[in-house]
C-alpha cells in the first residue's frame, strides 16, 4: 500500500510504549486489510527491536485472521464442499497457502482411484481400491495425534509430508469419497475419528436406528475396516453403551468443527493461547 502521511504516522507509532495508543494504532492499521501487510513486513525488516517486531507479527496475524474469518463465515453458509472447509482451516497457519496446488494433488489421487473403480465392485472392494491407491501407491502414512505438531492436522501439510493423523487422513479420505460418489461419512464414535460406509438407502431414508444404515466401518489412519461386532467390542472395552447417536453421520460442519477443536489444543499454552481462542471462535461460528 502506498504510504501517505497517515500511514507513515501510524507505522511510526507502532512501538509506542502506551498500550492504549498501540491498540488504537494497530486497530486502524488492521482496518486497511491485507494491503497493509507489505508495509508491515518492510517495517519489521528495518526494525531491530524484538518487542516491536513481535507487535508487527501479531498485527500481521490479526489482519490475516480477519480475512480468514470472513472466508470461513462464507463457507459455513454453504458447507457442501469439505475440501474448501479444510483449506480455510489450513490457511490459519499458512495464510499464503496456494489452494490450487492442494486441489491438484487431491485430483491426482482421485483420478488414480477412479481408474481402478467400476460399477461391479462391492463396497468392500471399492474401499480396498481406495486403500491400495491412497496408503500403498501414494504411501500415506499414519501418525498418532500429537498436540505438539499442528501440521499433522492440516490438509496441505498432510499431503506434502505423506503423514497424517486420523483426523487429517480422514478428511482427505472423505474428500476423495465425496468426489468419487462413494457413500462414506464420518460417524460419531467416541474418542475416535471413524468413518462408516453408508447403505445406499441412507440419503433417501435416514430415519430409524442410524447403525442400521452403516455397512461397515473404516479407520482412516490406515484404512483398516471394522465390522459392527468390532465396534460393539470397542464400546464394551470402554464400558460405554452403544447409543444410537454414536452411529449418526457427521455433516461437513461437524467434521470441520471437530478439526478446529482438536487443532486448537496445539496452542494450549501461555504464549499461543490467543490462537486457541481464535480457533475456538471459528468453531463457534459453526454452531450458529
């Protein structure tokens, strides 16, 4: 943004020791939107005071977060595309993310799976094809959930590193199924991110016991399939009754909400606690 007298004056005041002055200045600078970021980055490079540099970094983050919040609100109004929701979340840590590159990678995987599918395959055979391409050919590896590694929750870094936890691998798996018209949905099994292969009649008649609409279950960490009996044994091990709501499919909003809540736990510390609050504020938008 071209620096006029007002912007120069505001940038000059960014290191003012008076917190009220700083808050007023930062709010005004943030109101210029992303256009002000190059000016802030240039100022950061020419200032050698660590505290002022930190202020500038936080201000740049605030500008990016405002932009991201608007895009996230737009997605929440029409959450039909899970991939778009996951990309918006990834932009929280990577504001300059090139979404088209991620989409191209997803499309390559989709096409390779599609080439191996046909209308005569059973549901289990379709999932075997999915697993063979995704986990074996593309060598997508599992990692346990660790709140020390935010990248393992993000679709772009999961694809780039070929390593993902159950949530990030699961979201990519769901996106691929969505693109391939394979009726796989996330289900509400406690303490797990598990997918269910839905009966063909589910979309037409979703009433009754939701467990009856699931043919079998898939662990997206590795692609392993589980029967209803396996899930019943899991519930017994937890001493949890298998109530109907645990088998209910999660819509895209609920999947992204779960992702945001889990990602927020990566920032549950003093220095980054504001990031936890921001991610939870995005999650709360999905309750509206």
